[in-house]
C-alpha cells in the first residue's frame, strides 16, 4: 500500500463503495424520516457536523505538534479526512493505518503518528463520556443508570491521560511492538489545547442532533442538553465497538435509547437515521475536499519544511557570533585561500 498509488486508489474505491452500500441499504427507512425534515434544517445540521469534525481534526493536529511534528492546517485536514473514510470498512485498523501512513507521507514518523492517533481517540472518548455524564443526569436520568458502567470508565481514562503517566504507557506500548520510544512527552499545554477543541467539537455535534430533534419533534431549546449528552454518549461508545464499520448500528441503537425517555420511538429513530445520513455526508464532503486539497497540502508542507530548514540555518549562523570585521580578520591571520596561494 505504501509503494503503489494504484493500490491506494483501489482501496479508496472500495471504501467509497462501502459508503454507498450503507446508504442504499438504509434508504427505505431513511427516506420517510427525511421527508419530514426541511432542507434548511438538514443543511444547518450538516454545517454543524462539518464544523465539529474540523475541531476534532484541530485537536489531533495540536497533539501531533506537541509531540514534535507540526503540520499546516491543509496538510492535517488532508491526512485526517481522507483517512477517516477507512472507518466505513469493518474494523478500525483501516482508518488507523491510513492516518499513520498519510502522515508519514508528510515526514511524520510512524511511531509519532500512531501515538497521536491513539491519544486523540482516548481524549475524544474521555471528553465525550464526561459531557454525557454531565448533561444526561439533567435531562435523562434513566439513560445514566442504563449506561453507568460505561460512564464509570471516565476516571480511569482521565488518570491515564495525565502526561507523565500517558508517556510511560505509550513508550511501553511502543516497546512491546519493538519500536523506538517517543522523543518527547505530551505536555499539559498540548493536552489542554486538544481538550478545548474536543469540547467545542462535541458541542457542535450536539447542535447537529438538536437541529434534527427540533425539526422532527417540533421541540424547543430545552432539548439542547439532551442532544449534546445523548450524541456524545452514543458516538463515544460506538468508537469503542471497532467491529462495526463507522459504528453503524451501534451508534443508532444507543442514540435511540438515549432519546426515548423524552421522545417517542418513531421520532427518536427518525433523528438517529437522519443523523447517520448527515454524518456520512459530512465524512464524504470532508473527504472530497481533502482530496481536492492534495496539491495545496503538498505545497504548504514543502513551504513549511523550507522555512524550518532556513530557520535552522539562521539559528546555526547566529550561534557562531557576529561576522569578523576588517580588524578582526587581519588579527586572525591569512585566510585559507591566501595560505593555499
């Protein structure tokens, strides 16, 4: 896959075929639900989903930069949004491998790319479960009792994300797979930036669901908290279920269960199906834009690399001190060409 562009192209076509198959299989149920929705609510929901995905991409970019590889936004977007199409294949290994290999195309060491993806996933799940634990008790206590074992994982994940502990865990994992340890640990600053982007991203994902709830159930603003908490819970738990392509099925079941205490089964199912369509459209839209960014991403990466090399030369030259003046040159004796002459 690394050596052949044709193999990458075929894999991409297979991924797109799985995406289209998923939409076609669910279309008989999706169409009646979509017929109840107004187009401008769907468009607003899609915009919120795309904005949320962009925030998650920026969270990963911040983690990668903190580990030592700073990518331009266009490059990070191309790597993230092309790689995430792999989640529609069974198992999470496709998306993970694509993320690492596409990053390696832009001079990101594989062990650093793998560590950044794992940490980004752990932070995303931890923040999502924290938001669910904070929002759902205020809007749907029954859901909290049903998924209490999953929410109990939050303290464990939070402890493992403490930078000194996280660094040891990552290096242990790299040692097990016979890889060199990371050159530098994750800092509190990098972790804080990633957490901030995650909170914004989960909030925008919640807005995506709330817009659909508002249109299907003609609900008001009081369902906002439920939408944010329910989707954070469903998406976070579905991320753990790597057997299902893109969490298909698992996410909808959890979301319907989380919405049913305040919504009838029909509207809850309609919202879940519409959300799946919106998120799939979001993935395909970002994937298409990321592939269109291919040339500009490479130019941005080349410019960044040239600037770093130039900056390195300047720093190296400046460390040698000021250039000698005429008097200094005379006092230092003849130059090499003069000696040679």
